[in-house]
């Protein structure tokens, strides 16, 4: 019974977080602050450009794009996997 209660509370918490996130995104869209994944695609192109064309190191690329070093690695791995 206790497990059922904990499960119900966790589900309720999950749904309320999901709803608050949707509300926040809608509010940001209405204010023109939400750019969605299009902005990410542009930053990802910058990561690839800085790394491959300019020859910057991982740390320099991370600093220039505002991503963490591990995120730069994930973006580059995704780029190589897609064969772009």
C-alpha cells in the first residue's frame, strides 16, 4: 500500500512538472524569448565550424560557443554519426 501511495505521488509530481514546463515554454514563446531547436542547430553548426574549419581545441570551441566541453564532444559525435 505504501508503494502504491509513493507511485501515485511520483506520478502526480511528474505530471505537474510537465504542465509547468509547458506553461513556461508558452509564456516564453509569447514574449519571443523561446527559439526552440532552430537556435541549437545554428550553435551546433558553429561547433563543427570552429572544430573542423578553424582547428580550435575542445576547450576553445566550448568557450567560443558557450557549451561545456562534454556537450561539444556529444555534438561532434552526433555530427560524425550522421555523416554531415
